[in-house]
C-alpha cells in the first residue's frame, strides 16, 4: 500500500479553515442581576400605638386647660391636632380594635371640645362690654396680676395691635385707658421678666417703646392743632 504524502502547505491550510475549538466559542453572557429596589419604610403597628399614646395625652392636656389660656392658643392647638390626626388617619387600619376605639373616642372628645371653644369665643366677642377698656383693648378677659410670664408677650402684642388699628379715632379717655393697661402689663412684667427668654424680653421692650412713641406722636399732633 502506497502512502500519499500531502504537501505541508496543504495540511496547514486545512487546519486554518477548520472550525474553531469549543474553547474559542463565544461565552454566553450571564443574565443581568436585577437592580435592588428600595422598599418604602412602612409604619409599624408599634410606632402607631406610640403615636396614639402621644395623641391621647395631648388631648387630655388640652381639655384640662383653662378656657382663657386656650382661647389664645386655639389656632396653634388646631394645627397640632390636624398634624397628629392626619398621620393616624392614614394608617388607622393597622391599629388593633381596642386602639381604634380609643382613637375614635379621643378624636370625638377633642372635636366636641374645639367646637365648644369656638362657640364660647364667638359669644365672648359679641358680648364684650364697651365699659370694660381692658377687655376691649386685649380682646379677652384676663387678670393681668396673675398672668404667666409666657403670656405677657402676646398680651402686649394685642394691646399694640388694637392701638395701631384704632388710635386715629381715639379720644383722650381711650388713650388714658390704654396707658393704664400698659402700666398693668409693665407691673406684671417686672415681677416675672426673669422667667422670659432674651428674645421675649426684647420683644416686650420693643412693644413698650412703640406704644410710647405712638402716644407721643398723638400728643405732638394735638399740640400742633391747638396753635
């Protein structure tokens, strides 16, 4: 048997045309790893129960307050109620049955109380006697000698607000009444000013100065008109 010897060039050409080995084949791509998504932080029943405890204590505190003090703070109290109840309303289904009943009870107590405060305030405003200068100037009945330190900045502010709005129509008797109320406030302020923050003391001083400035301007105006 005769062996046929192929030229070396033919052998090399055949090798170059042969399919690539499996090791050279394209490696399949790994599937993309799904991106991690951030789950929203859910309100837990435990945190809701804690919020309910805070809300219940808050309602009890407001219902125990004196009506005179509450009337000045009512707008802020209503804002606090809306903020707290909004959170609880949004997740009330996560509360236990007992907690739902407590929330409904406390919410009803507050709403009944707030409605009463609104009615009392409206009646008080309508019935304010013109013969009571302090009541008219401060827009409420208050015993200044017993006022808390934290109440004084607001009382000064009420007096100045009334003075700014009405001074052009005031008679000498009106100015005298306003000056008397200011003197009462000043007397109480001297007793309790150490209990106030620096900002509150600066505010009081500013309001005192403004009243005296308006009073002096009125005196100058009268003096000029008499000439």
